[in-house]
C-alpha cells in the first residue's frame, strides 16, 4: 500500500484536543505482523471482486436458475455462516485466530473451484456452503487477529485502512470482471471463479509463513468469570450494536450482491459493464476518502459517524430509485454508478465505527466471541437481504424494494441513538481532553 507524504505526525493539538492522523505515522506505529496483514489485503480480495458483482447474474442469466432461487442460494452463504459463527468464535478464543483463518480460507478455495463449474442447484449449494463456512469462521477470527496486533486509536485506524484496501482489491476485481465476463460466454464466468480460488493462496501463504507465530489467542485470567454468548447479549450496548449491524447488512451488504445488481439489470436495464464500473466508483470513493474521514472522526463519537452513514445511505437509495424512471438510458447508468459512490462514502463511516466499538467493548480473552456476535448479526442480515430483494424484484415490486430499504434506515437511526446512551466515552471513541 502507498504511504502518504507531507502529513503531520499523530499528535494532539491545543485547539481541538483530538489526535491528528497521518498515514506515515500510522505505518510507522504498526508492528511487523500488522504491516504484513495490510500489505497483502488488496491482492487477497482481488479474486472476490471478480465474482462479487456478477454472482447473481451468473446463477440467473448464465445457468438459467430463477431469480428467487438465486437470491435464496446467495442467502445460503449467510445461513451456513450464521450456523458456524458461534462455534467459530469460541474456537478462535480456544485455538487461536490463525488456525481458524487457515481452515476458513481453505474452504473458500475449494468452494470457488466448485462454483466455477456449477450448472445445477446442488452444485451451487455445495460451493456456497463452503463459502459460508469461510465467512462464518473467518470474520471473528480475522478481527480478533487484528485486535491482538494493534490497540487504541491505532486499532480504529487499522480497521479503516484495512477496509479501504479490501475495497481496492474488490473494486479492481469488479472492473476486470466487468470487462471480461459475457453472459453469452459461460466460460468467462468459470475463469473468474477459478481466479477467486487461486487468490486464496495469498492469505494461506501469509498465515503459514510470516504470520505463523501470531496465534491471536489470549488466556482467560484466573479471576475472570466465564462469559458465554447469552452473557454478551445481555449487555445493552452489545445488543443494540448487534441490531444495528443486522440492519446495516440487510440494507447494505445484503443488497450489494443481490438486490442492487438485480434492480440495476431488471429495472434500470443497464449492462454488466455499467455495474462493474459502479463497483469501481465505489472503490475509488472509499480509497480516496478513507483517511479524510478517519481524520474527521478520530476523537469524536463513533455513533455520530453512524448517523452520517444513515443519511448518506438514504440519499443513495433515492438515487438508485431514479434508475427506474429511464430504463436503458444514460439516466439509469448514472443513477446506478452514483448509488455506489454515495453508498461507499457511508460505508467508510460504518467500517470505522462498528469493528472498533465491538473490540473496545470486549476483553482480550473473549474477543473471538464478541466478534462472532457481531458477525452473526451480519450474517442474519445477509440471509434476509437477498431473500427479500429476490422475492420483491421477482414479483415486479421495485417501489416496495426501495421503500423497505428506506424504512430500515429510519429504524437504524433510532437504534444508533439508543446505542450512544449505552457506551462509555472510550468505547465511543471520544478522546480525553
């Protein structure tokens, strides 16, 4: 990753009492394992970017499977992930994050290989089950590994920069995929899924090589009580954050792989190239503005950043709705691309806030379970999101689809205000003056 120049070091000014953030100082403060993790993130996610925007198109238009079934198949990833997230979080605390990441990444490699040649529903089921296993165990494991490497404000910055690099890889993959795939040439889809499988060799090499000594596990203190998932969910801030994460996924990420491309194709009638370009714009916004947003939010309440995200997402869904007023026109193409740009800006605020709050609320020895709770909420939204969008769009109800997204955002804004009342200043990212 590139290192910024001409920036000030991390410091506290007399006028704001908030730390100033610079890429140079951030990189200098990172321990070696943290640098290894960041320096390969974009390469790891390039393969995911090749397939993410086009999976529902592959299932429906290339393999001839109904859109409703396609949405349900995509939801299967989240169903499996939800089932394994709880055990995965516990095993992360017991065995270490590194071992769980190796297991999950291996499953992803095999799953993508199966999807490359899938032509029937059972084959897609097999591939998506393996992908779901990876997502379920890797989310809590990866966040726990990061949290074991960095702490404090550096941790919040790490989550933000990591998110930008993830999107860089996915965005570049989306551009390449959009230019390469052709619904009239099924083999082009086979190649992108094989490329996704091969990209998993990068994290496997990292975990088996330079990071082989970073286990990501903390022993439970002798005087610490045993904490289970129900104990975590009885804590009001954990419960509110879990609900907010669920809504974020249902309205956001649960739609990016299903509802958004389906709406764009069926209602806006745009090409796969436009969809690929939209993902590229999303990436450009996130990569270009990530550190600007980090500077703006560091030392301020993370919940206020979540409210900014809600406002931006409301605007983005209204923009996408405009695509329905001019199908197969420049208006539709501009609306689809603009949606992903505004949506991406909102994503930055979310990905800075939610992982940081989750890990700042958790003790070291329960970090895997704390991240598993958050991951479970994410998977729950990812289950319901594709099912709802698939059914609504299959029954030609695009207005109801947009209205559902906007209604969910109103509920989310209320939930964020309740969460804010439950967090300590440190958990909410407020820097002491």
